[in-house]
């Protein structure tokens, strides 16, 4: 199994309920190992660890953009 990391910035005004729902939605997707927001320093940064053999990064970004159309990938 391969592993890749992706950092996705969402709009900082997204409310706490949507942030929690987004975290759960992404984390439950097949091929995603974990998805979590850094609530201490960057509450609008979603770190995703996934298997690129099972899911593409753009699929994950598209999932996030269903909640936040301006979400963007930040290079690591």
C-alpha cells in the first residue's frame, strides 16, 4: 500500500458543524486512511492521508469542494 499526504485549505468562515461533517465524510471514503483538521494552529487546514492506488487526490478535493467550492490543495 502506498501512502500520500495532502493538505487542503478551506474557507476560514466554514462553521464548526460543516467542518466536522467534512472531516467524517472524507475520512470514511475508501482509500483514505485519515482526515483531520489542525484545530490548534490552522482550523481551516484539512490534512488527508490516503492511498493513491485506491483514490486520486482530485477525487478527495472534489469531495471537499461539495462543501466548500473554494477549497484548494496546498503543496507539501
